[in-house]
């Protein structure tokens, strides 16, 4: 009898231990002691930046040689509920969404399903022809001549507008210049490219990008921003009013701009995405080469953009790839240093732009270490 009682006690202990292990929380922050000095300096700089600019919260992730060496949330994801920002907080990443669209597009090119030099109308005949021919290459490299969003369009809530219906904002507009002459960043380039991908694959854009990019690369915390449902881990979004007060951002539906600026993600997922461009075998050398190769412009001006990436060198001569995003209620940046194998991702929950974020100075802490 005593043996049975002991056996039951052991079983109950194992069950309770199993439940405890399953519910064990993940680490609130990750940092490798080897990089403690640059992390300490970078954290001080980031915290000061958030404080000076009254930014409620942000998260950062750093990968070196393919390993996550720092990941942390600072401040609040929700001020009203006093929910702290964490490694798993999801932010609006704005135009960083374009590098996922561009990767999906280039994978389809690799499979022979899309051709960069084909016209938009070859795949999307309902899109009006312009004075000059727009190709998929022009869209991917921001050289189509399509205009930027107007302020009235930016402030529009756009509830329930699909990607294809969102083309109506600009479909009848005249081009600003002959495609291929200049690079002029506009979300409409990638909205149109997303519509082409939908039409060619006969699948919803979010489905094809999930299949080709997010699911395959294990970006489990990257998803479309849907204001009509509860998204686990999604931050509140903040804006600045006319008297520089921090207020809750107006509810907006970015579904029609999903290919250009409509995704949510964590800093860790963004770092993992940047790391994939350095190390993933899923992205072939030919795809990687095409993504980071700039086109020659007819104007003779040196190009800076390629497939959603800004390609440049810092003041110390280090080559880097940058993808940045600023939308209502969100600001994010992703830096990849291909030679040093350093990836840095930073996201915050206040409307802003890349110039506001200290990612380049933070990167220097790790480059000189």
C-alpha cells in the first residue's frame, strides 16, 4: 500500500512539474556577457533617446555571426495599462514590409513565375497604361515615376480597402518622370507590385508571403496589422498632436498597403529576417545577388535603393544595408553589415522616421568592439 502511495506521489509530482515547466516564462531580456560593454553603452543611448523624445516604448535586437546577443524591450507597450515593452512586443514596421515583398517577388522571379522586365499590364491588364512603360523592376527599385501619398491619403483610415482596390488612389495619375530615370520612394510602387503578385499567384498577398517568407524563415511574430481583431503582443500606437503632446494614434487600417508598410513584427523577428539575408540557405546566392544589386539610372545619378534596401557606407567606410519604416504609430529600422555579420533591429511605438532612431550610432558600439 505504501508503495502505491509513493508511486502516486511521484506521478503527481511529475505532472505538476510538467505544467510548471510548460508555463515557465521566457527570459525578459537576452544579453551575451561577451558583449556586455557595447550593450551597456548602446542601452544607455537608446534609453536616453526614448526619454528625450517622449517615446513610450521600444524594443531592440542585435545578432552577430548569426547569434542573438542582445534583445530587450524598454518603456511601455501600453501606457494606460502599464504593460512594459518586451522582446515579444509587436510594432508597426512601416516600409520594412517592402523587403519581405521584394524577397517574395525575387523568389518568384527565380522560379520563373515573374519576369523583372515585363510590364505591369502583362500581369495586371486592368491597370491603365501610362505614357511610358512601367516594369516590375521599376517598382522593386523605386524608379517607376509613381507619386507619393498625399497628406489626405495618409490621414485616411481606409477601413476595409483591399490591395487591389487601393490602386484606385493612384491608378489614373500621370507619372512624375520616365521610369528608370530617377529613384523616388513611394509606397505605391510596392502596393502595385503586391497586386501583381496576387494576380499572378491567384492567392491573397498575405498567404503567398507567409508561404514564401515568414513561415519558411520562422518569423512567427510577424503578421499583418488588423485593427479589427486582437493581435497577441501588439503594442498600443502613439502619435504627437499639434502641441507636441503624446496621444493615442488614430485607428488606421493598413491592409491596402500590406506590401509596402502594413506588417507588424518584433525587433527579434526583424533581426532574424536581416540575418537570413546573410546566412540562410533558403535564399540562394543568385537571389541574394539580385536583391542587393542596384540598377543603373538613365539620369546618371548613382542609385541607392535596391529591392526595399538602402545601400550605403557609414562614416568609417563600413558597407551596410538599411531598411526603415515610419507610419502612424510606429517607427522601425533594420541594419545589416554584411562584412562584419552584424544585424541590428529597433522598433518603437511612436510615429517617426528613420532619422530619429539612433541605430547607426548603436551599430558603432558593436563595430568597434
